[in-house]
C-alpha cells in the first residue's frame, strides 16, 4: 500500500487544498472490518467517504458489488483513476436518495465515517430497513458507546433507544489513533448494526415514538413525568405513565426499550390529535 502521506502530498499539490480527513492506514484492521461486515461474493455494499480507497480495495477484493459515495471532488477524481471500474457517486451522503441509489433490498453499508456527520448518517440509514440489512461503520468510541448502551447506564439516552428500536448493535473492534494518518485525537470503534424488519416502537408511528423518547430524555436530572410534561401536559404524562405501568418518579435512563414502546403506545392513545400531535423530529 502506498504511504498515505505521499498520496496526500501529491493530491494537495494538484488540488491546491488541504484535506481534513483521518485516513486509515492498517491493512489488517481493514481486513477485520470486512470480516465483521460479513460481505463477499454477491453482496451489495455501499461505502460512504472512501477517501484514499484502502477499504474500497478490500471490499472490491471480497467480490462484493460496491457503490462508493464521496463528497470531496479531488478524492473522487483520485478514486476514479485508482479504481476505474468502481461505481462512484460524487454526492453528499446526507442528501442522497438511498432508495434510488440502492434499488431493492438487502444492501449493506461498510464505512469509516467522518466524525462530524457519522451519527447523523447512521440514524438516517437505519430508518431504511427496506433498503439496508446491515450497517458496519467506524465511529468515535463515545458515539458507539451510546449506540450500544444498556439501560440505566450513563451512555443510555435518546440515541441509544432510537437506534436499538431499529437495529441490534454489536461492537466489533477498537481502532487506536496511531492506525490513522493524520492521527485523530479520539479512539475509534467499529460497530455493526443489524436492522430489524420493523422498528420496535410500540405499534405507533416511528416519529411519534422518537418524539416521546426525546421528550423523556430532555431533562435527564428530572423525573420522567417532569420531562414529559412540557410536551404533553402533566395530566396526559401522568396518565400515560400509569397506563404503561411506569412509576412517574423514575428517570428516563432507567427505562428499557420495551418500556419506552409501552409508554409511546399509551401516550399515543391519550395525546390529542395523535398521531399528528407531535411533529417528526430530526435525527440526533
């Protein structure tokens, strides 16, 4: 593999710009990521932000049918030169119409996601179970901790509940800073998210479930009834908690996924004008 410093120096000279990405440099780690994703001959895979193509080469080498989405035009040009047969889409992953780009079902995602948009991209993708089956991504360790957290822990929050309602999360490996160039100031982890065919949201519209969860965690130091009251009104909040069999005096972080589903179902029955009582909220 070419030293990424040499490649970046060449690209920066040609493009007269600086790149702010952190590029993975360790082939063994790349091989572990591909194994964790369980991709191979016949797999249909999306890679977001391929960068200098170290993961791209491994995915193509596995026999997978690969679509790469790259926003940086200079890196996109480099990738076209390096992988002339690669299906490369030059676009912002936050604005892609995934159902058009990835027709059918059973797609996988394998990516080293940029830290600044990684959480948003993951939450966008796991809302598309008709398209994606499995998402294997590298993110900042603190974000992975939230995605894979258990109830009644410090990392358990709205992101945890919304993600786990839609997918099972499994931490696959940790990647230290020295395996990147330039080395980031954080430790990274690879998490695999296997999407559920239908989200576990208590039988209510997913946007309503998400709004309930976010309201519950909006004031973490307060009891759950006090957190829900500003959004639903205290009377409905108390009635919903009672109907769901939840003590109004507990805090949101003590509730598990099933309890949030029951709470959402109870509030959906009680909230005036449901399901339109709460507008869809943006991804965390």
